[in-house]
């Protein structure tokens, strides 16, 4: 393919920065692939680029503000002829108002319009200064023609887009639209293709993967799709994210118990341990229902790690509500928890309510949960010392002479390779994307240290 050449005869270069979740990371792969297909080259700094893109996240106020701060910091680069674009959730949420707030931006594209990127980029190249792709998120195009895989050994596969849950605090149904599932045949074909490309770990993605419904006559449920993905020859690991307790079925746990290719990790956001808060969050389940699912997960044929998301300081959260969350955390003993301070978002139901928990109280509650969770993790992880884990190798740290990788349960493991495999201090037979058996010698709250064994 001919390289894109500017009028001055130079090749066009783009810089793409991604904020937010794995869906966004994967969207950036789609965007980058489309740009490369148009002859652009990716560069690592804004200074080197002609086109500077931010793929944004609006799930929290802080994340959205960060994008505008970044834009303001680099405004001066516009004088050098560089063009700026805002993509993703902030683009979908703020729309053309971005041109007012950051006048040096000339491209605003929501995630539903990435399939139209070639046409939008052409408009930009033709000198248009306010190019938008802000269609309502209803497309069925889960991948563009040119998805570029940035991760060398873990491949993301979108199985469902959008969300129909409308939790009171969440912008996703607005920014990503209604749920659209992809056919099982298309998902499985892509996984086979990824295996041919050398990937052995795939991660099925969706805002709520459990509500996946195969739109083809095959009619697979999420559990059936998971089993089918795990049965693709050459696949060694299948992960999935994110789950919703309302749609999480015992069938999923049964399928995971039967097939060790399905990673032994469930991420199941609980958000709160108080039934009153859950009701006002419009989560559609109770504390008791959630704990029932946890019992099912704990009874799985093999141990599964369980992680969660929690919001503190939701409007009206009383001290008692907060204590119920802390008690639930203690009862479940999550392997890890992502704790967030509530911030009101536009276009959400809770965003219209008074944000009546002070920043100080939110910060206190956040700190209490963080501290308790870290202490539990430190204690629970000790139980793994002496165990052997299969680790997917990710990177070598020369200073430490250690490899880093992840266990099936998504825990970080730093380990020393077997001396026989090291040639002149180089990590011999190990390579990123390969696997190693590691005996755990030390455990911290967030990671393990170990030694490679045969
Ligand atoms: S389930 Fe709720 S929190 Fe998750 S994406 Fe949908 S609306 Fe947002």
C-alpha cells in the first residue's frame, strides 16, 4: 500500500493515546488499523505526529477532565500544523461542544462511527476543520476491516457492544448505545484466525458479556459461546470481561469448571453491599442474590479467583450502607477490588440527584476499603506460597533478572528463570507469549514472586 504523503512530500504520522477500559484499548486497535490502512504511520510522541488522537473515557468525571487537560497542554502544537481529534466516549457524550471547549480540535468521533473513519479522515485531509462522526451507537460493525493487534500475545475479541441495563450512575448506555451481540460464527472465526496469527490467549469483551445472545440461528448463550471458544484448537486461555450479576448464570460456572482453558477468574462488579443503594443504583439484584452467585463460584469444580468493582459515596449512601459494603467485602474475600469514588455523570439518572456525600467522606470510605482489601489480599495470597502456577510470560526486567507474567487467575507473577535456560544472562527458552511453570516463593498483596520449575 502506498504511504500517505502530505503536500510537502512527507509521510503522514499519527499519535494515538488511549484512556479507559479494555473496550477502549481494543477500539484503539481498530482505529490504528484503519489509519495504517490509509498509509499513516504510528509514532510514539505528539511532537512527531501530524494527527494527534485521544481515545477517551467518560465513565468518571476525572477521566473526562483528564482528556481536556491533555488537549489544553498541547494546544500550542496546532501552530505547527498538527491536527487534533477526540474519539470515544467523551466524543459521543460532549459531541460538537468539544469544538467550543477545545477549539484546536478538528475531529470528533464516537465509537459507533469508527467504520466511517476513512471517510472522516478524508474530510480532515481536505481541510475541513469541524469533522464529526456522532451517529447513535446502533451499528453491527464489531470490527473494522483493519483491526491492528497491538498486544503481542493477548487478543481482544468483541462479542457484544452497548448495554441495556441503565444503572443510575453509568454513561455507557448513552455513549455505546443498546446491546448488539455478534454472531457466534463470526466470533469463532475470528478466534481461529487469531490462533493462526500466533495468539494463544483471547479475551472476550463486552460491557456486559453475560447478556450475550447469539443473533444467528445457532442461538448460543454466553456460557455456550465460552465453551465453544475454549474448544478452538490452539487456544490456551480464554478470559472475559465484564460480567453483570443479574445475568451471571450457574451454567457459566459449570462450563468454567469443566474446561481449564477458560481462565479461573471471574470479575463480577458488586458496586455496593447495601440493598438500598443497589436499588437506587438500579442494579437489578440484591446483596443476597450476589452472595448466592458467590457461593456458586466458590463451589466450582476448580478454584476461581473473584474480583469486583465498588463505588463509594453514591448519593444518599449512609454510614450503615457503607458498613454493609465493607462487611460484604469481608464476607466474600475478593481476590482484588477496584474501588471508585462516585462522581455524577451527564445523561445519567443519578447525575440529576444532589451529590450529597462530601469529598472528604468519599475519600475516607475509599481509604478504609482500600486498606481492608489490601490487608485481606496480603493474607489470602500467602496461601499460594509453595504452589505452582502456569504463567503466561509477558516481559523481562533486566535489572531484576526476572520475567513478569500472569497466572490464569490474572495475578501478576515475577519470577526467576531456571538457570539452565539462561545463556549469558539472557532469558533463554522463555519468550513473551510463552508459558512457564512457576513455584511461588513469596506473596504480596498485589503480586507473587517465584522460581521457574520444570
Ligand atoms: S451494566 Fe450498568 S454499569 Fe455496566 S455498562 Fe451497563 S449501565 Fe453501565
